[in-house]
C-alpha cells in the first residue's frame, strides 16, 4: 500500500494557523470569563460553574432554546425542499444557466445588516410595496403585535435570503450526473419521480447534508436579521438564543453572557459533529 502524499497540508497550514488563532484566543477568553462574576473587566470574582448551573436550570434558557430549535426546523423544512425544487427547474442550456444562477444568487450578495432594513421598508404601510398590498389579504398595520405575523416576516426574510445557497449547492450536484443515466431511465420508461428517487436524490445526499448543517447553524444562532424586526417581541415570542444573549451583553452581564456563549457553542459543535459522523457513514456506504 502506497503512502499518502500529505504535502498539500503545507499550503493550507498558514491559513489554518491564522484561523486557529483568530478562533481559539477569543474562545479561551470567553471560557475564562464564564467562571467569574465580572463588574468591570479588571474586577472579577470566581464563581466556578454557578453561571452554567443557573442557565441550564432556568426556564428562560429552555424557552429560548425551544424557539431557536423550532425556527431552525421550520427553516429547514421550507428551504431544503424549495431549494431542491428550484434546482431541478433550472434550465440546462448554457446561456440561461448563467443568467438564472446569477439572478438566484442576488439575495446572497445583500449584507446581513441590510436585510431587516430592506424588509421593514417593504412592509411599511405608508411607503412599502408589501405594506400597501398585504392589508388587502388581512395583514394588519400593527403586525408587530402579532406572534404569527412576526414569525412569518422573519421566516420569509430568511427564506428569501438563504434559499439561494441551497439551490446552488443542489444544482452543482445535479450537474455531475452523467447523461447516460437519464438516457437509461428514458429507455426504461421511468417517470419523473423515479428519476428523482433513484438518480438525482442519491447525488444530492452529500450536498444536502452540507446544506442542512450550514443552514441549521446559521438559523439556530440568528440575531442580525431577527432582532431589528421586533427586538425579540411580541412578549418575547422571538427571543431566540442569540437575541437573548445579546440582551445579556447589553446589560453588561459579562459572566452569564460568556457562559451562555459557551453553552451555545457546545450545542452547535455537537450538531456539527453529528453531521460529520453521518457524512462519514454515507461515504463508507458509497465506497462499499
């Protein structure tokens, strides 16, 4: 058995070291802060794991966790099937492919901090296009007082912004399917569902795992897009984990904020590890 050539690591080592330092130093600092009661950064008192015990035992944490989990589940349930459907509908002609993909990718180019401002302007009842149109379908002018309407805005905003990523990932996988597979399916008189089930879907497994992981991590810790919409309201209905953490930081509760950050990091790390294991099993199954 030939030895593998690992010289390629030499080229990525500088970037790995830089990213490691950028991520590791702040992480160690946050973990250190999570064990202290901090009045100012130069005045702190050791409290051990008290903050972790308090957070894990609080209903506030579990309520925020439930909201974030529900939001991520809804996002994945909408964006993954929608992304696959759009990718399947993209024309195969070279000229139209470039135009279509460029148009689909436009929302990804909008900065995160501009997304809520854009949607709030569209929903403005006096000047926004949607704000003038939606009242005809029962959309209230005071929609921020409604839990359902506030959730609908945040979900629609996220779907508009990030479905493009799923579409591009799925389309890139679909383009790797040899034309001979489709020809064989046509000879066997396979229907559209059979083609999707036995030819297209197996090619999408790997990219779908990646898309689900990326979209889960981002939606689970949503803040920049969600907070400006209704600041966690109405009545805390959109107080997601990251929004709750932001409120702690604004209150200068550095110790509890650090502990919350560590807990959230461990949650996301656990999910990423689970997906990594699933990806490994899938690769081994394909190799077999």
